[in-house]
């Protein structure tokens, strides 16, 4: 194992431990294989503005893993989840690695990003991952989802209005945000109910992170 591989493993394992996330050996190996492929493809496909793979472990992998305590404790079903605007597969691929019993659909309109996702799905044999290369408004799933997760949407209004057709009647939006977005909640308060706001603990990362659990009031 090279010094770099040892460093990446250490950042991942110690970071997960600080976040109370338990990683089995196969999960560690798959997460590190994924971020290594992400780094390689990033040079040509521009999957992320982050260029240092050590930072990718902290700001991509650990950030994605920070929602695991919610998935483990949630009273809402998360058996069938769609990651909208997934880009290079964040948080969908790390979550699919951690939860092989759940199904994750990764949706992105950029063909080069979905090509990378197909590559990773095949390489890591992720049977619980589906990839959709289309715009969110064009996607009409045969089966609606328990949850829509995203860390890519500009605003909660865009997310809740743009993805409502993807959710089953009691499904939830899981919005990964930075600082608590008071200004984004106000315009949607009449249509969307905030069920929970969870302050995320992301090791190796400065700044606040939150997971907002939202539901359509019309249900």
C-alpha cells in the first residue's frame, strides 16, 4: 500500500469513527475504490472543483456518510431513494455502498457524469444502484420513491417543486445544506412542512452542515 493510500484510508476510517459511523472492511475498500476512480475521471470529466484526493475523502465521502445516523434511526422508509443532481454520485454511491439492502437511483442530466456512474456501478458490482441520464422534470418513475435526497439544489423551493412528482404520498425530501437556511424555508412554508432539522457532524470539515427532512403539506 502506498503512502497516499494509507493516508486516504486513515482519513476515512478516523473520520467515520469521529462521526460514529461503523465501516466494515469491504465498505472501506469500496469507498476508497470509488474515490480513486472519482479522482481519475475528475481530471477529464470535471466531476468536482476539488482537485486534492485527500480533500475529496473529507468533503465528499465523509460528508455523504454524515447522513447515515438519520438513515439508521429514521421512522420514514428509506428503502427506495433517489439522489437528484447526483453529479459524480454524491451522496448516492457512498450510501449505496453502506446500505446494500436499499435501492438508490442516481439522476443527472449530464451524460459524462452518468457515464462515470455506470462505470462505478459496474466496477463495484453495486446491484442496488440505477442510473438515469435525464432532467428531473422529464423523469416519470414507474414506482415512486420513499425519499428524494440531494446536496446539489440551489434552493429548497427548487428541490421541493422540481421533485414532488417523484415522491410517494408520504415520502420525504432530504436536503443536505450548509448553514441553516431560514431564508429558503420562508417561501415554501405554506406548502412544505419541516419535519426535522439535524445538525450533521462532518469530520475533517469546517463550517456547519444540516440535513433538513421535509414533507409536502398536501399529503
